[in-house]
C-alpha cells in the first residue's frame, strides 16, 4: 500500500506536469486577437441513452471520420517557476478564453462522450463541426475558469477526475464535481492517484478503478462509462479489465488508435499553453 499514498507535495508535482505525452504540431507564443465576434451558439451537447447501443466492429469504427478531441490540464497564468515543458500543459487564462472564442467563431459545436460513442458505433448524425473538450486531473481552475468560459459559448466538457485530489487545495471539491455534472457536463474516471495503467497488478484495479468509479457515482448519481488513461499510456491487457467494469470508451493522447479496440484508444491532442487560436485551429485540422 505504501506506493499508493501520495503526499500533497508529491501530488502537486505530479499534476503540475500533467498527463505528459507530446502531441503538439507547432508553437506560437503570441496571442491572437483577430478572431471575429460571434453569437453564442445553441448547445448541441446533450445526454444520449447508450444502454441499447451495440458495439460496432473495429473496422466500422475506424472508417468513421475522427471527431477532434482536445485535452486541457491547468488553466492559469504562468509562474516564474513553471518549466518550459510544463507550460505546454498550463494554458494562461487569456489564451484559453481566446481559444474557446476561436472555436465558437469557427462554428465548432461540443458533443459529450455518449454522443461520440453513439456516433462511432451507429454513425448517428452529429452537429456541424463537432468537437470534444476534455479536462484532466481535477484542477479547480477547470471549475472556476473553464466551465464559465464554456458556458458563455453554450459549450460542455468532459472532466476526467482523479479522486485522490478531491477537496485538496487547488483542486475541485466533491460539490464542484457534482455541480459540473448537474449542469450537463460529463464526469469520467482518471484513476485514484494517476498511477500508470500499464503497471497495474493485484489490488491495483480495485484501488485505482473500482473505488474511484464508486466515488464518482456517489457524487454525481450517474454511472461512469468513460475513462482517460494517466499520461495517455495504455496496454491491450487493460481493455478487458475496463470493459468488465462497465466502461464504454477510454481516451489516450496523440498516439495511434489500436486497430482492434478503437473505442478504448480514442485520440486526443493536448491544447498547448503556447498555442494561439490560429495554431490551435491548424493543429485540429492537421491532427484529425
């Protein structure tokens, strides 16, 4: 059990680095303020009943056009102590707001995890220019900065919660996670303490997956069907374990999808803190 007990300091160091797996296609340090203004779009993120959805074969899923999926971690202004690498995972507040404005001005519509699952299996129609916004690691900035910004544009997100952090300084409380859920956002699992799935053995599945899933269900009153791998790292042995625990999909980072299990290797790109709206726009187009 000793290796499971994270001190607050250790947790902070771990999370400041984020789920670090390189996925950027360019760096631009200048802010882009040239995007045109846009009326707030009607929300197209909605609850979908996937209880009767039959999983399609891998070939069918891989043949469908990929929906862009962005991954965010911390949303705060940079500090002098932030390393060059960590700034990829820390998006300054003004940069984040400019990125969201670009998405809205460009006509993107957010969808949620069940909508994506329904589309990948059934080919169910999605709104024009669909996109998925995901947030890892439970930082309180996601509640205080990201959610109000998304709401301004009629957007919803998927928040992948690491339960060891709940209630700690600089992280979300259980009440804040419930509020996100009650407002129509998705809550997904991101393990207990960000332990690498590729190293699980013995009681790890109970500690890292079963107990956090139960906690999130108790907080939200909803079943937890979607998962994000810490660091974006996965192995084929993990997928049957996730399936038998009721998960419908799992998200990696910028690496290639698995040819046999594309639903459990859904690609995301990290939206870098260095990127202007224009760079983000180009990265979305080039990556998906």
